[in-house]
């Protein structure tokens, strides 16, 4: 439905004296004084209607899924997970509508989740059947085109950001409680892992995003739950890196 503003030609009314009509300039100022504000209000309402038509919502939960959730987008790509039969989640990639859904879930994993994307890769994690825990994963558009990024010496990991061939997130160990959680960056393989955890007093860190040779995240004295990429605690401090642990800069403002 389109809203259309019609502006008919003004009617001509002969004055009692037989003089000029209303359509002629300079006459009947009271009538013109009413029409101009009314026209302004109509134009304003039309503007609101047009601007409102520029936005819409679209349910892109894949068909057959009990539920779905988005956590990342880049260009025309959206990622997250859809819940399948049995309550397990599968990482999915979409391009604007449910019909474009691509199941990224790799074989030999219980469940998976995509958390981030750029124009070429998708990052997240999956619970490995063979590795015995949550492992950081990076995909390139399909369930078979993936890499397990879990670094040697760590039980669990997750990828929370990707950009131009770099992936960031964290890896951790746990014995009843989390004993270590370190910010990490990768370049497509587990062997390429770089431990970004700075030699500060904070025992926990995570990298949340990357781009143009830098990584951003936080350090904390509190261990956040697995998969929580955006949680906040009063002991957290924002950090920027440039590819190494030694490059860490504390961005926490004074005071």
C-alpha cells in the first residue's frame, strides 16, 4: 500500500462584487492561511510514513528448527545457531532469509555455535566428540570446510571474532573451576595460535574482536561462563593488542 498525496487545482469562486476569484494571488488570505499549515502537516505525516516503510523484520529461523538466535553479521551474512530435534544446537549461516540457511555443524561434534563472521569466514565453537570439550572452530562457508583451533595444552576454547584470515577468542583449562583463561589469536590453524594473555596481575583474559593487525578484549579477575562474549564484571579492564601479549595496552580510563 502506498500513501499518495493529491493536490487538486484550487476551485474558482466568484466574489459577490464580481471581482477576482480565490485562485488569484493576493485574495482570501484567511483561507490561504489555513491551507498552507494543513499542507505542511500532511507532508510531515507523509515523511513519517515513507521513513517507516524503510524498516522491516524478517524471521530467518531455519525451517524445522525449534528455535534460533543470531550473534554475528557481516555484509549480507548472518550467523548463530538453530536448535534441532533433541535440543542440540547447530551452527548456521544465513543470507537474509530462512531459505538460505547453511548448516555448518561438522561431523564428530555434539553441538556447535557460530558467534561471528566476516565476508569470508565464520567463527564459533563446537563440542568435540573426539577432543572431549568445547573447541574453537572456524568455517569457510560449509560444514566440511572448517578447522579446529583448540590449542595444545588447553581443554576448551572458543572463537569470538574473525577478520581477514585472523581469528580471536580464548582458551582455558578447568578442574572443577576455571584455572586458566587466556586471550588467543589464530591464523586458520591450531598450530598458529598466539597466546595474548599479558603478564599482569589478572588471571583471566579474552579477545573479542580483531581487525587491521589489532585485537581487542579484556582482562579480569573473574572467570566468565563459557561462550559469554559480552559479559561484564567490575574487575574487567579493556585491553588492546597488536598481535602479541607484550603489546597489550590497558585502555581502562583513569578514575
